[in-house]
C-alpha cells in the first residue's frame, strides 16, 4: 500500500520551491536594495528641492524688504528738503506719488527729527487732521541700520502688516533731519511671491519671530490666525536650531502626515516653511514599488513555469523508479530487472539498484540457508533456549524449551509464570546453576544459564535463557563422588580399626581383672567402689569407640542434596580427626589453626570429602618427621573465607601441576590412587562458588588454597541466619 505524502515532500515540489525561491529571493533582495536606495535618494532630492524653494522664497522676501527700503531711501534722499520743509502741499505730493508707484504700501508718514509726524497719506483710509502733535509709533529704529522694521501686526480685516522706516538725511552733513515711514501690506507681497505650488498639495507659509503665521499659500489660514507654534519645524525655528536640508515628518494641524522644513529670512527675523504631504512626496517611490512588484511577479511566474517543466523532466524517471521499487516490494521479486531509460545519474542509479537487487537476492538465499542451519543447530543442541525482554517476558523460544514445560503458548508470558519449581527464579543473579524440574512426571536436573544481550537489538531482547538437561551428568558426578567417598572410607578402615582396638584392649584388660578377682576367694575381693571405678573406665572406653565409629558413619553416610549453612572450621576439624591414627603411624604432625564461625553455603558432607582427599594426598606425599598445617581464616575486607593446607612432602613437578585436576590422573604409584580425588574436590568447590588452586615446589612441599565467598558478603549476617 502506497503511503500518501504531500506535494512539498516530493522532489518535484522541492524543485519548484527551489526555483521559485531562487528567483524571488534575489529579486526581492535586489528590489529591496534598489527600493531603499531610490527612496533615500528621492527623499534627499525632495528635501533638497524643498529647501532650495524655501531658501529662494526667503531670499525673495529679504530682497523685497531691501528693495522697499531702497525705494524709501531714494525718495527720502532726493526729496529730503521737500519732505522736511515747510510746504505741506509739496510734501503731500511727494508722498502721494510714492503711494501710487508702490502698490504694496498702505500708508506713508513723514516725521521730523523728533519723530513728530508732519504729513501722512493712506490708501484705504481717510487721514483726518490731527487734534494734537502725533509721533511715529511701531518704531524700533537703530541709527546703525539703514532702515527699521517693526513687528508684524494685523489690520482690522486680518491682514498682516508691518512698518518700514528710513531716515531722511541732510545731503551735506548726512545727519538725520527726519524720518519716512511706510506701512506695508504683507498679503499682497506674499501673494506675488508665493504664486507657485509644491506639487499638487504642498504649500508655503511664513511666520514672524514669535511664531505667528503671517503668510500662507492659502491666505485663509492666516485669516483664521492658525496656531502653529507646536509644529516641529516652527518649534525648531523658535528654539534657534539651525535649518538643515533634511526635513522631518509629522502631522500638520489638519492631521495630515507631511514632510516639513524651513529656511530663515534673516532680516527681518522671519522664516519660510514648506510642507508637503508624504503621500504625494513618496508617490514616485510607490510607483517604483508597484513596478518592481510587477517585475517580481512576472519573474516568479516565468521561473515557476520553467521549474515545473524541468521538475517534471527530472522527477519522472525517479517516479518510474519508485513505482518499480514498490512493485518489487509488493511481489518480493528480487530477480526482477528495472529498465534503464536514461544515461544520466538516474540511469546510473537504476543500474546500481539492479546490482543491489542481485546482491540482496544472493544475501536472501544465504540468509535462508543460514536460518535453516541455525534452526537445525538450535533444535539439535539439546538445550532449551528462550529470549526475554527487559521485563523478563518470553519473546522467542525453541522446541526443546517448550517441551520442558509442556506447552507451545509462551509468547509474552512472564518468566515467573513459567519457571515454577525448586530452585527456579527469575532474578537471574547466578549465571550458571543446576536446578531440579519434573519433566513429564520424572525428576530431572536442569542447568540454568543466562546471558545479558547488548541493547538495541531488533527484538529488544535483554536476556538469553538456556536450560540444559544435565541429569546424566549430575547422576554420574554423584556416583563418582560416592565412589571416591567409599574409596576414602576403605583407606580409613584400617586406621579406625587400630583406634578402636586400643579402647577395646583397655576394656578387655579391666574386665578380665575384675572377673578374676570376683572368682577368687579371700581378702582380695573387690569392693563396690573398685567395681564402680572399673565400670566407669569401661564406659569411657566404649564411649570413645562410639565417637570413633560415629565420625566414620558421619563421613560415610549418603549426603543429602542441596545446600545448607555450616561451619567449615568444625567440619574440617572432625575430618582431620579421622586421620589422626594414620598420621601417628607415619610420624607426621597435624597442626590446625582454624578460626571460629567460618560459615559458608554448601554441603557439609561434600566439604568433608574435599578435606579428606586433600589430607590423604598430603599424608601420602609427606615423609616421617614432617608436618601438615591446616589454616582457615576470614578476610573481612574481601568478604571471603580462605583455607590453606600445606605439607612438607616431595612436591609435584611443574610439568604435572596443570594436570592434577584432570580425572584419573595421579602421581602415586600404580594401585595406590584412583586419580579422582582432586577432580571431585575441584568440582565440589566450584559448586560452592569457590576457587581451588595448588602451588608446589619439588622437594619443598605443596600448598592447596581454597577461597569461598561469605554468605551475602557479610559474615555477621551468616551468623545471624536461622540456619546457623
């Protein structure tokens, strides 16, 4: 079954995305870079152009004021005598002529040197005779300047006006003999100068040094006395900050976003402001952005078509290969050959894939053969095998494992549910041990082994459990141990007989002496105390014989199976006592240094057999006058119990020391050894999870070393155990 996947996960989708991305991203990058550069350049050009316009307008205002001042100065200098003379008609004629020639003048006054008005003419009002002497007002005249400009004021009809005053000087002495003052209408002047527009919606306006609007492209703003001091450009002018080519963006009183800047007039201390809506100022940028977007869309569309064409051409052979592979997976035909259509990389891929199919087919046949061989080996190995997961549930088992438990349905069963019986558990603490199990109603001995597997295997198996039927081996080992024990008992028989003869001789002598004295008549008849003393001696000797026979019986009895907690010091002392007579006969000393409380897990009877075998070997290897030393102690640091048996015999050659634990190998003369003693002893020590080693130096003796673990690694725990 084919699993659907989205188009963007396919190669053709990725080719399309790559082509579009490789066309869009560079175009976007270049477009954005061009757009930003054009925007910055256009902003700079607009700002510079507006600043030049504002500067030009400010210069025109300055020139207009200078020209008006020059015109007044010229009139004053050419008509100084008439203007300050005593003929009013001539003076009024000069003033009227000036008023007619200068259309921007609303009124003209002449005053003497003490600022008393001599004559006055006006364009829009009638000049009535003065009731008293009148002086010039709105005068801030400084003798160091050519002219004086008053502050701007507004007429009753709202028109901004200001006074321009020049001095009338004597042609000879150049001393001021009077003053000529003109009231100038700013509306007419600004209407003449500001007749140009800034784009479609841009505009000029003019403010005085106090931030009052005194001129505007739309004069209605002046008539409304619009408050503009909070305007950022006006605030910069009032704060005395120098003008720059870079304007600022802000909202005008109408709430429209504009780009504004200003240029100072100088003298008078006015400023010209230009504001242009951002929408209009940036219209070329927006137009450029629209064109750039169309270019990007057109390029994207073209690249998309090209990507689709090349993507289909590139991916069609891959899709054909994918279809062929899915068909092979569905049918399992590894011998199938995929047709090669192209000579490009895809064609070489198909060729390589065909080679891979051939190799897979060969590997598959080999795996099948190996699987059959493995099945044969696993089935014929004679042991039950099972794989357990980390939770110790059965994942896999062979037929022998199922036969041991009489069922074939073991999948995912817990180990504890299967291994039920004496000695069975799923703790898997010991890697190798022998347990008992009833198989089809018959008791069998099973060797249980387990191995931890490396994590990450395909089946997530954690353990390999092996159960091997070792009943015959166990029974053979038991018979061998029993045979070795009986051989040891035979060796002990003569010594035990001699030991029993001694107390029996004492019993016989005292009994005969007592009977003889009882049969005699006379004064030598034993009294009751003597009879009791003789019977007491007889009783002690009989008890001695009983102790000797009990030791032999204890050693010769058939040992019970299983393990128990026993003291190897006590068991070792009892065993060496059985060989005491034999050692005396050979004139060999037996020395023992055994600590108390050397508790271990094992079979006491088998341990006695180990000591007996080692002691017999030491006695056979020792000469008269020698000694055999037995030492046993606890190593608390290593949680071990150690026993060493050292003799002073002839030793074992190095060439034979490696063979001493082999069955039926012996260094004794023919007829004096079976070759099973050390072999059996080595097996018993291994069953106790211990270690037996032998060191020997020819001519100096042999040392046997046994190391056993303490129960649970804690001697105190062993002593506290109920079995102790």
